[in-house]
C-alpha cells in the first residue's frame, strides 16, 4: 500500500471522518510524481464533482482525479505546455510534477463555504490532515508548493505558522475560477481566451522558476 493511502486511512479513523474511500476508492487526493520539485496544492475535492465523475465514467481510476471538467482540462493542458507533463494531457502517464489536496476529504462546495465562515472549521481540518501532508513532503521533498487558488494559500501559511516545515510557497489562480466564474478585475467572462492564455502563462512561469527533474 502506498504510504499516503495508509496515512489517509489512519486520519479517517482517528478523527471519525466520513470514509469516502469505501465508495470512491480511486479518490486518493493526489496524483502525479512526487519526486519532482513542483507540487500544485489544492484545498480539497468537490463531493458533487466526485459523484458526477463516478456515475458517468466506467473506466474510473486514479487518473479520473483532476480530469472531470473544462477547468481540469485547462489545468492539464497548461501542465503539458509548461513541460510538467508529457503526452496526452488527459492520460495518466508522463507526470513531471505532483498534484495534491491539503485536505483529502470531499465536501459539497456550497456547504463547505458556509462552514468556513468560522475559520476554526478549516483550521481544524488542516491540522487533522497535516500528518498526511507532512508525510507526502517527507517522501517527496518538493522545492515549491504552488497554491491553486486564493483559498489554498492561507491554509499553507496557517500550517507554516503552526510550525510545519514547508518549502517555499507560490500561487496561481484556480483553473475552475478561470473556466466557470467571471473575473471582477478585468470584466472578462468564464473561459475567456485571454484568461486561459494568462493561466497557461502562469504555469509556464512556475515551470521556468522551479522545474528540475530527477
């Protein structure tokens, strides 16, 4: 068993968390090659998105993660263009980076956002899952943690302030924000070509700064 899967199970049992792995064994909360220096770090999976993928995909596998909708496809396309993944963006091979969730448990986004109005909710979650995250880092030794979206970076900074030994932190916009929500600063709508180009360029910037393969 992958040591991270083992840590996942221990955290689920220790904190009496809903064990989604009984229904969605493929939903590990990480994908890619952790031996590479660039890690993209997201907040947690969307339960509704997980349910949709599970129902419609007969060939469900770990590669179904970050592979469900237009935002995921943009993200994978950007990784290929930045040299952080080889081959077809949608297949499960050729990773030259690692993608993970800080908090592995899936939740309905709307419900989670309501709970997060009390910051102690996400802080307690982050601390519950910290042993898993630190074990990932111990095994992989990344050079940079790239926060995916504005909701993820505060979690990383909180864990660092709590004493977690983390590498440097960088940030990109969330691919789902690019594809599904309008941008208040520019007035450009969801999926606008300029926003997509800018997102791809931001991933290329990360690659140029930090990519050094094993």
